[in-house]
C-alpha cells in the first residue's frame, strides 16, 4: 500500500530494457529513471567482478536519492538484476522508506535476439541470458513481435493496476480512521442517554416495590397475630393443667405424711 514504486527491468543485452525504461519514464509524471550502466562504467566489465558490489551501492544510493526526493515512480534497468544475489544486495541497501518493488523480466527468442544484435552492429551473440529463470515474483514480458510502445503499454497495465489497488486500500484505511471517532461518539451519546433511563427505571421500580413490601409486612403481621394468640392460649392451658396435676399429686403425698405424724403425737 506504499505510494511510491520502484520499477525494475531485468534481462540480457538487446531485449529492450533501456528503450522500454525510457518510454516508461516519459509516460509517468513525477518519475525518475536510472540505468545500471551509469552507476558502474568500467573496462573490462564482468558481472563476476567482486568490485561490482561498489556498483550495487551506487545504484542503491541513486534509487534512494530519487525516492527521498519525492518521486512516485523510480525506473531502474540493469543486466545485474538477473542475478538474485546482486538484486537483493541493491534492494537491501536502499535507505528510503514506504515504497513497493515491481519487477519485470524482458525476454525474446534466439532469432529475435540475433536480429537485434546484428542491427546494433554486434559481433557475437550470447544466449546465456535468455536461459536464466525469472526471479521470484517477477513478471515475464515477451518482446517478440512487439514494438517498444506495445511492450511499454503492457507493463503500464500492471503498474496502473497496482497503483489503483493502493489507492483503494488507502481510501479504506482513511475511512476506517474516520469511522472510529464516530463510533466512539455514538457509544458515548448512547451511554449518556441510557443513564437517565436506567435511573428512572430503578426509581420507578423502587417506588413500586415499597408499597408491595409494606403490604406484605402488614399481611404477614395480620396473619401472624391469631397464630401467636392461639399458641399463647394453648401454652397457658397446658401450663394450668400441669400446675393443677402437680398440686394434686403433691396434696396426695402430703396427706398420709400428716396422718402418720398425728398418730405419733397421740
């Protein structure tokens, strides 16, 4: 979802990298173009030269400078991009932030390569570069039977689709950010509106509950009085009976004792 794009064009000699890169550069506004040959122009040139690492640093520095300067599209074409290790080294050394990489490998048939090489006045043709597999995630563009303009338009379709997807994602992100305060405000307002309702509900419930409790207590008290009175009456009756029985027993026990005491006195 980055706003800036680094467009990599890889491939061997005479497949159309430089021509396509220039057309892309002219097509997109606020773009910059860098050719790897400008960053490491040495004689003799060899991709196996260990000093090539310095060229990688130059390439990464130039790409970083363009990105940090605010260019939205930076086009970089080089034969060294066919080497995965060199590609990783260049991309890893870029100091800029917030950018995406889109990579395209240009290729053609051996017959087409021979024709183009001959047209440019070359002596010998190597098919080594045509046999190299694309790097992971790289889009392969076959340039056979296509004009440079047609190749450029084909690549532009991929770039434009990616940029459109980025804009849509950015809109969704902005909409989500804008939605958060609205949801928070809605929740706050709902909570504020809910508090008086809850308070009123509790008050009404309390008012309704009080007469019910009072009535319940009164009814309980009324129902309890006859029960307590009956219990007291029964207890009193039982107590009288016990006392009367106890007195009768005591009286019976005392009479023989008194009678015996009278006879002894006589």
